[in-house]
C-alpha cells in the first residue's frame, strides 16, 4: 500500500464522503464482509475505496459507482482487443459527477 495512494483514498476521498461515525461504521462492516470473500484476490485499499464509493456516492445525480462499473466493463472490452466509443461523453459525465461531489476541476 503506497503512502500516496493511501493519502488519496483515506484523506481525500474518506474526508469528503464520510460525514459521521455511522458512515465509518457502515464502511468498516462492508469492507469486513467483502474482504472475507476476496482477501487473496484484491488490494485492500482498492476495496476500501470501492466500498466507500458504493455506500456514499452510488446513487442519484452523483452516482460514481455506476460510472465506475461501466468504465471497468469497457476496460474489459479493450483488454480483449475491442474499442470503446463515447470517451469524451464518459469524461464529461465523470467531471459532472465529481463536481456534484464537490471536487474542483484540475487544469
């Protein structure tokens, strides 16, 4: 687990998405339940990030979880030699989701 990745997930994302102790408790329970099944196949920090996105940014106008799942499915297609269309639309959609979550655009 790199220090930079940990800082981004635990400081930047958790600091923005987890609003109270109940949020932290829900995240810990979700990670614990999923980790037991996937322990030797996933990175713990990635799992924490995905569970946090699912719990706190996975509904309504700021549904970054659905966007992420769609992106990963497209990546699977690329891995087997395919291509994806709508790359600009995907970037625009992600930019809007991140804006709704309170992130500022980097230039």
